[in-house]
């Protein structure tokens, strides 16, 4: 018989692009008693969450709800519901998560065309728009904030061009929602997927999404009647009629998910009670801070961190004009073992920073400044610790100046913590 020790995770300072630290109020929310999913008290919490998702995504869309699963589940639900086999899909790729969109779209049976950009850069919107004119896709899928390279793609012109041509545009805003402006309606985005464990600072496990009537129209054409729940006379067309193919997933079928989240509450899955509590409390905290104040806080912590890192003699990776404010990519100094630095930060200081993927593996560190982790205390703690660790690794660092440079930035804006 094995006896396992009582669960006792070490306190950490998490400065990665997710998962990040969570406000204790959100953790507390997860410990409350379970309510039944059709209990009016619970459905009213579900409605609150929908309203708050609309506010965070800056949209008046009727449909705004979480998909149960990690952010990837939201991406998959949107793509599998909107892409019919044989549809033409255009995907501009500028990092790892663009390839994820491609992979999912291909699994949906799409005829995919990709545009690829050298990592560290983003697309000039005109490049994407001319490809849209050339390819005439049914749908464009694109990442907003690429966590793998720390870049942000401007979307407004691309969204408006898609609307003019009546093409659907789907956006992965997993890394940006709650940390950087995402203007669903103003930028004419048809479907947007957010993430919980990044700038919203809620544990991983749900993917808030929103989509408009244009997207809904496509979803409804593919609707299937589920025996025992819905009936043919329900005002529902049966998928497969009129040449439209039914959505190939039950769990991720947005037509069923929206019935579940609508006042009809048609049974689908069992809602994740504790995650819904966390989502509602996390979004409440985001909106109480105020989106603009929250974006300003992310900008300030970014500025302080960058000032400190630069003063320490470290260089930043990528094109500065499209830097994602919530992810900071640093070139690993020549001759330094990046993984050894990360291990020492974790073991001696309890700080976690991220490595990187694919072509950037071993070349850069990625430091997140996201959500609850994005604080003055964490930035200063990290700068002090990194200096000590780099000195230990034989890097010549002007000692003490990194923290001082960050403090200088804070002196200019004393109110924000
Ligand atoms: C983190 C991330 C994802 C994947 O999220 P999971 O919650 O791990 O499924 C997708 N896209 C982007 C841009 C991300 O940063």
C-alpha cells in the first residue's frame, strides 16, 4: 500500500505566457459547493458569465459563452462548426499557434492555403488582404497575439476587408484577451476565441468564445437533430439536407452548445460547475479593474521589465514595432545554457520563466507579464533574481542597475502596482 503525501504545491512566481498566477478570490470561488446545472441559481451565474464575456470581448453578439476544455477546445469548436469539408481556408502564419490553426482546419477537411512569415515579424495587413482577394477563401483564420514569438498582428483592416468580401474571419485571441485591446465588433471579427490561463488569470480549463450572426448562420445550416433531446419540428433544419454537411463533432458542435447556453437550456454536457465559478469571479475582477486600466497596467509592467532587462545588457528578440505587450522574448546571451538559468531561477528563487519552441528553441527565453502575475512585485523580484543567476552563469551584468531602471519607470507612474 502506497501512502501519498498531502497535496501541497510550492508557492511560485509565474512569469510565463501561461498558465499564470491566479487571484486568491478566484481560487476561493472554486471551492464553493456544487449547484445543479439547471438550478436557477446556477443558470443565473451562467448568464452573468455570458454578459461578462461580451464585455471583455467588446461585442454585442448574442453568443458569448465558454467551451469546456482548454483554449484549444474553443478553437476547435469554432473551426469544426464553421468549416465544411472542401471549404477554402486561408491562414496567415507567423508562429507556432498559426500552425495549430492550420492543423485543425486540415482535420476539418478544409482546403487550406497558408501564408508564412519569418518568425519575429507579423504581416502587413495589405499582404493578407491581397491574398484574400487572390484566394477568395470561405474563411480566414489568424492568431492575434503569438505567444511563441511575442508578436501581435494588427487585425482591424483585415477584419474589415473580410466583411466587405463576405468572408468569415476567425481569430485566436487566447493570449491577448484581458491584457491587450481586442475589439470584436469594431474590427468586424466574426468569431473570437479567448483563453482563461493567460491575461484573464483564471485556471486553464475553459475557453470563452464569441461569434456573430454571420457565423451563426453557417452553424445553423449544419444543424443535426439529436434524438431524444431535439425533435424535427423544433424549428431546426436537419444537417445534411440541402447539401450542407452536419458538424463532425458532438462535443464541439456550436449549434448544440448555443442551445445549451440559450434560455432553452437543452441538455448537452454537464457544465463544469467549479470552473464556471472561477470564470465568473475572474471576469468580475477583470471588469472591476476596468479594461482600460488593466491594459495600462500591462503596458507599465512591460515598460519596467524591458527597461530593467535592457539596462542589464540583454537584448530583445523580434521586430519591436509589433511586440506583444504581454510576452517579452529575450535573446539568450552567447555561451549561456538557457535551461540552466531557468532551473536556477525556479530552484533558488521560485520563479518560472518559459523556454521556446521550434526554430527558437534554446535561443530565447520568454517572460510573460500577464494578469495577476503582471505586478510590480513580480517584475522587481524577477529582475533581481535574474541578475544574480546570470552573474552565477558568468555573464557580466552591471550590478544593481536593472532593478534601478525598473524603479525609475515606476517613479513616473506611482499609482499602479
Ligand atoms: C496558449 C495558447 C493557445 C493554446 O491554449 P491551451 O489552453 O493550451 O489549449 C492557443 N493559442 C495561443 C495564441 C496561445 O497563446
